[in-house]
C-alpha cells in the first residue's frame, strides 16, 4: 500500500501532466510529428512506452551501482542514511544501486513503495529501473531551440543540443561537475541560479519546461532581433 498521507508527500499536489488544454500550441507553430499528435495537441494525456534503447542509454551514462559515500555526496549524509535504513528494513538493499540514476534517487520513497508491491518483484537494479520507469511513464516537456534562422544555424553548425555550460567547457567537464558536486548541489544551484557559478562554476543542466510559452520566451533571448518589428 502506498503511503499517500506521509509527511514527505504533503508538498506534492495532484496536477495535470502534459499539455494544458487552455493553452494549445498555435497552428502557426511547427512541431515534430509523432504518433497520436491529434490527441497530444488537444491536451489529452497519452501514455507512451519507454523503449529499451532509452533504458540502455541511461545505464551507459550512469552505472546502476552505488556506495554509501556516493549517496552521501548526492543527497547528504542524513538522507543517505535514511535511504539505506529504509531499504534494509524492507529487505530491498539489493536495489539501492537503482538510486544512482538521479530520476530514481530524487524519488526514492516512491521507488521504495513501488518496489514493495511490484509484481513480479524486481531482482536487480536494472530490472527495477525499467519497471519503475514504465510505472511512472512519460511526461511531455518543451525546449524551444530557435525562433529564427540565425539561431537555428548556430545549432546546426554545432550539430549538438547542449547545456549552456558547454559553451565554455567540454561535455567531460560538465559530467565531472555532476560527479564531484553531487545531484543535490546541482539541483540547489539550478533552483537558486544567482549562486550557480559560485556553487558549480559552469551549468551542466538543460532547461525543460511544462509550457511551450516559457521555452519560446527563453529562446527569444538568443534571436538576432533586438527590437520589436
């Protein structure tokens, strides 16, 4: 049984996932075609299957094994202790490695509740990642890449969509920021962005938003226009 009334759940209010039907994408905006676009653009929720290729990519990026020291770096000593004690209490310590993926570690209580009732029960961190990922499903987010030809050409020339921090350092340096600073510090730095440079040095994150309007406003800052026509 899920502990829906636990104190840690109080800040999580039920809300609609995906496109807000009150703010549809204008017909003049081109979007990438995908199966079920009619339902997608109308704002109805659509369950999408997560492919095995996506899970394999996740494992390649971050190994599903973890130590007490790694958990403490990513989430703090107190939270790491609570994680290990909770999984040990329910005989699920063999799944702790799944927490090394940030999308699971930041939802560790949800993951623990799911692991306790999952049928069949996950036997390895790899099977747990797939089961929990498919249980959560997909959420549509937006990132406006370019709103004029000049901005688009910059992206095409680079042949890459990367965090703003990669404009100053390479991808290896950004990965090192995450590995040495930890998930918690990266999240705090992103939330209090005025302190990001002091906390991280460079930004390893990519901005994703629930509404296309937000991404369009951000992308406008990279357009070559400097005044309204």
